[in-house]
C-alpha cells in the first residue's frame, strides 16, 4: 500500500519537475493565428509571419468619423480622444499626429539632395515617353490659381515634390499635425494604438472592449462615430468567451458527476476520489503539454478539460467493481482497465503525432491526462476507497433480446454508413476556430468602406543574399505586379523599392532627368516664363545634381514607419522584405515563378493544413483500428477481438454518416471527434466483453454512468460558440449515445445468452 | 455646441486658437450675408502671379465656374490652354496642393467661417466693399501660405494669395453671375473636365 502511494508521489514529482523545467510565462496562448502550424514552412516565411503577427497582434486602429463639413471639430475631438486613449491602461502606445513635422524634415533632409534620381512611377513614364507633357503640366500649375509652393530653383518640375508627397489618394486637411481625411460626405481621422496584452491570470477582463464601448458612447454624444479594428479586440473577446466556456462546461460537467456519484454511491468518499482523479488527470495533462510542447492554446485547454468525462470511466469502473458483495476483487477489473487505457491512449496519442499545434496539444493533454487519472485510480483507489457493497440486478432486468439483435444493429449502422459516405463533403476554414462577433465585424466593414487601403492577409515574401539583390528582385516583382494591377487582379501594392528603387534604376532615373533638363522643352519652359536663352542655360546648369548613392539601411533609418514595417532585416542567410497587397481580386494571376519571391497566404495555408490533417486522420483511423484489434486479439483471441471492435467501428461509421446526412461539411474536428468516439467505443466494448457473469450489472452501471457523464461533458461542448468545438461536441454526443445503446444491446444479448 | 468646442479647443490648442471676438463674428456674418452666392456661378478671371525668381509676372486669363456641388472650374485661355477643377477630392496625391486647394475652395464658396480652424479670419465690412484677411494658425500651412486677402461686394471681386516664399497671386473675378444649372456654357465648363485629364 505504501509502495503504491510512494510510486504515485514519485510520478507526481516527475510530472511537476518536467513541467517546471519547461515552464515559460505566456504558455497559454490566445492568438488565433498561433494555431496555424508553421512547422513545414521555410524559416524566413515563419519569421515574416511572426513579424507581421507581432504588428497585428498588438495593434488597434481607431477611426473617428464625422460629417465632411466639420473637419476642424473632428480634429479637436481626435485630440480629446487621444488624451482618453493615452490615459487608458489598456493602451500602451498611440500615434495620431501623422503629419509630424520633425519626421518629414529628417526624411526631406536625406532625400532632397537625391532629387534628380528619385521619381514616382508616373513621372518616370512621362519623362520617358512625353517629356513635353511634364513641361505643360508645370506651366499650367504656374499659371493656375493654386501653383503655390513650386520651387523654381531646385525642383521646377515638382518631380521630387510628387515623389515626396505621394501617398494615399485621399483628400486631407491638417489641423495641428492631425490629418483629417475626406471621403464623400464623411471626414475621418485615424489613431493607431498598441494594446496591452490580455492578462490571462485569474479572471479574464475585457478592458479594451470596455474602453471601446465607453469611447463609442463618448463619440456618439458628439454626433461622431468611433470605429475600431484590430486583433487585440478579437483576442480579448475570444479569451473571455473561452473562459466563460471553461467555467460553464467544466462546472456543469463536474456538477453532473457529483450528483451521479451521490445518487449511486450514497457516500462522499467515491465522489471526492473521482474528483481527485479528474483533477490529477487535468494536472498531468497540463504538465505534459508544458513539458513536451512548451505552449498550449486556450482552445486546446477548453478541450482538454473535457478529459474529465473520459477519465471518470476508470474511477467508475473501479468503484462499481468494489460495490460487488464479498471481499475486494480489484484485480478483476485491471485487465479491462489496462486494455481500455492502452487502446484509448493509442487513439489520443495519434492526435499528438500530427504537426497541427491544436491537435497535438489536445492529443498530449488528453493522453497524458488519461494516464494520470488511470494511475491515480489504480495506485490510490485500492487503499483509499471505502464503499458500502450492494447487490445489483440491472443486467438481468434488461428486456431479453435475441443475440442477432446486437449483430443486426451493428449491420444496420454499418449499412447506413455505407449509404451516406459517398455523399461526404469536406470543408475547412479558419472561421471554424473563430467567428468574429457582429459588433466587431460591423466596425470592420464600415472602416473598410472609408479606408479601402488596408492590406490583405496575403503578401509576397522577397529574399536576397544582400539588400541590393533583394531590391532588384522586388523591382522585378513590381513590374509583374503592375501588369497584374492593370489587369484588375489587385488594386495596389506597397514595397520598399517603390520608394527606394535599386541603384540601377536610380541611376537610370538620374540620367533621364539629366537628359530632360538639357532638352528643348525645358528651354522653352524658361523662355515662356520670361528668361533669356542664356539665363535659361544657367538655370538648367544649376539644377543638375550629382548622383548620390545611399544604402538601404541609411534610407530605412529615416523612412516612415510604414516602410520600415516592410523590412524584415538581414541574417547569415540573407535579407528579406514583404510586399503588401491591397484589394486582391484573384490570387491565380499573381506572379509565381520569380526567384527569391514567395506568395504567402496564411488563411489559405491554414485551410490547407487543416484539410491535410483531416485526410491524414481519416487515413489514420483504419490503422488505429488495426492496431487496437491486434492489441485486443493478443489478449482475447481473434474472434472476440472482432466482436469487440465491431462496436466502436459501427458507432464511428454511423456517427460520420449522421453528420454527413445532416448536411455538415466534414472538417478536421468531426474527424478528431470520431477518433474519440472510437476510443470510447473500444473502452465500453472491452469492459463489456471482459466482465465475468457476476460482474455484469456492475460493469453496466459503470458504463452507464461513464456514458452519461461523457455525454454531459461533450454534449455541452456542442453549445460552444466556436464552430470547431461545437462540431466536435455534437459529433461526440451522437457517437457516445450510439456507443451506449450498442453496449446496452450487447448486455441484453449477453444476459439472454447466459440464461440459455 | 460650437461654443463648447471652441472653449475646449482653447484648452487643447492654447497657442493656436484665440476666440473670435463677438464683433468679428458679427462682421463675418454680415459679409457672408452680403455676399450673394448662388449654387452655380459663371464669370471670367484675370490673374497676375508674381514670383520672386521670375523676371516678369505671369499673366493669365480665362473662364471660372463655381458649382456648390462640383467645386470650381478654372479654365485658362491665355497664354496657354489649361483646365483644372478644384474640389474636395481633386488635388489627388499631392499633399501640398491639397493644403491650398481647400481654403481656395471655401473662399470661392464664400464660406469663411469654415476656415476658422485653419486661419485667423478677420473681416472688415465697409460701405463700398468688404475685405476678409486669412492668416494661417498652424505651422504646416504657414510654411506654404503667408496670408490670403479676399475682397468684394455682392460677389467676390479679388483674391490675393501671398505665399510663404514671397510669391503673390492676385486673382480678379469679373462678371461673376448666377446661372442656371442647365446653362450650356456652365455645363460645358464641367463636362469638358470629364473628357480631358486635369493636367
């Protein structure tokens, strides 16, 4: 007895130590994008994704919208809003004075001496094709009413001014460094903030969502509209939702188990022991995930807590066996328990072998949790469990059925499966993990209407041995993207080389300007303005600038934040950058075969990984079936093994068939649930088949109680707001019910067979 | 509400905003009332632009059309042909041009009070004519515009735009009259633009 207890303590110590060694703050993740497995992606893609995720994860964009005529009021309100945001604990960084003079001056100081070599694409085309049009444009501006700010001495054709001022195609007014954008009847200002990471210790609060609500009321009182978008809002919403679900599902599941235990065992001790076994299961599952994987997603944790529904099987089986009159015969149930554990663990650890983080975490959590709970039952229960014995006659009271009924039921279920399976349809989507709430989706739609220039989630990753090669490759990509834009495949793109072309291009532009300055139209421009030919020549000579070579790092050091964000940096493997895409219509017509250029499309990649994992799991099922059959056959002989395996097989096939017939597109989570149904089915079938004649009523009681608790635990998962979890729960509920019905039928048959 | 905003803006922008004195508010209101703006107006202009670097001023003339809906059409006939449209969206991607286009647009519309966020607006309502002087409140605009003086009687007659780089543009608006929306010449001024690019 003491040896068992010592062994249990040693195992607890081992789990604790392993978890402590690998423990890291932030082991519980809430970021939806973290679920995308990047194990098979190239390291540079992963790094790009991490940088983008980093930018995305913390940033919340606020848009204050008012009527177009009250731009000034809006700017003042923006200043007030900024003060409130700054004062809020949920916000760490805020940027809204976009027209910040100092930054412009630094950039101007570096770039103005390069005015002969930096051109916008439009001016480059004009200079190459119709240079006289550039002269006409400038004369019209000079004679026009608003020709202000033309620098006749240094930038007479405003090519540098165009280059420097090129920005989004929106009308802007600036009030105290706050730009107010006009779009139709609306005016708006933008505030970019960084949110404090969601605190997951203890109670998840929603400071950001509350702040959003308060500020929206504040804006409404001023006849303004406040819109907000950003991953932190979703993270907070999802985290709070997940925690509510943990409480509700975990709480109700435990409450149901408590009630059942009290009703059946009429004692507190089995109940406390069962709860303890569940706690041990959850603890060892968490420890194993931390020790083996380092991190766990909160969705995996929600799932993992439902391990209680399964771990209780072992406790109930053990306890019900103890209810049998006479001396304790714990050894009678051990073979069944062990076979049940080995087969279930095989099913769960199969999930852990997949490269998909969520499934891997779920698999490890549940597998280790089962082992922990099982060891607690086997090591501690024999000495701690004290129970009043009761004679039971449940099995005998079942209505007598012909042996063929059980087999007929199996056959019918398999036939339903065979009929429905050809109609199977698949569907994998990131939306399965998370559907944004309407109020956030609404904000996003409105904001996108006013500000269509938000980047797509798909982007190009460009790599080169050094920054020079990188810029050359970007330049090549831009050429193709320009044709794609002309064909309407995308609205726009943003790249470093658009603002800072490769040196070869800068040199060509410099030569283009040199030739232009020496041309007849430019001479004509000056004589039109009243200069003599000699004066014109002197003016042109003064315009000429030497070529100035600036490195990309020098340029980046002063370039605006939006360009620095595109730069991923250099390491031993080379340099990398991102080309952002806007208004993407069709991915198919984007360039795909350029060297060092990769199109990265995270949602598509995630959907692809999910389909791949689903197919893998579906293929895994027969293999698991075979392994379990062999394991059982080694213990019971081939014939009985086939009879045992028939039950979970029929349950799985029929559950899948019902899901297909209900019109659901089968996703990874249906399939993962089927694997669990299989595990549960194997458990029940093993317990049923291996219980001796005098154990039957107690085995049936254990199965019944296990089934009902599982049903409660998983049935409640079907209510989850996360479609993936709901699919999982519903599939399991259906599967467990079928398994329970089949097991009861088996017992009815067995009783009749026994009476014969 | 507007008074509250002004009071609040005093706290927010202590250096930029001085409350407009009540007599100024009255003067501006009188000028805006005196100014007879119609939804569509058509006239001619003569412009003299004096740039410090240039040996002689740049003289130009042409047709101006004002539309509350479509903005301002400014068609130069002499010494070169050019046509451009000023409205909320027209200045395109040139941030500097936008800084000037907006106040000009409001001036042509006779909507001086809309500019008191960007400019100190001082109005003088004399017997024979009125004059409004605009000086930038904020540094970004002050880097481009030194001041804008507008004068007139029942219509705007003259606009004098002094730039920070000491360029001065004087625009005389002549024969400015209200026209019907269906006036063929008026329609042509805006239709032309849809056919030809602005520059």
